[in-house]
C-alpha cells in the first residue's frame, strides 16, 4: 500500500491508496473526464481528494457503499 498522508505523525489518521484504489480512481477519472491518468497522477489527485474529504468530515467520515464500476448491467 502507498501512504497517502506521508507527513502525518498520527498513524491512526493515515489513509492509504493501494494499487486497486489507484486503478479504480483512474477508471472513474477516465469515465468522468475522458482523460487517462498515470498511476502517479491518479495517486496525486486521489490524495488531494482524500485530504479534502478528511478536512471536511474529520474523523466523522460517513459510511460509503463500494461501487463496482467494472461491472456493467445488461438491459436484457
């Protein structure tokens, strides 16, 4: 796993983006913006997003459902 918040001394508040999370972020970004990101770009933007959400919610993060963006439902 790659630590997102590398400079924190509080290990409890450190968030991580593993390779799966980076790939998922790349896919979501491509779907939304039509632009491919490198792993480094996805990590940077994902880190910024995580830090923003954490700044807004602090330790009171809402429970989120996991989205399966790789599975398309058929209309049949």
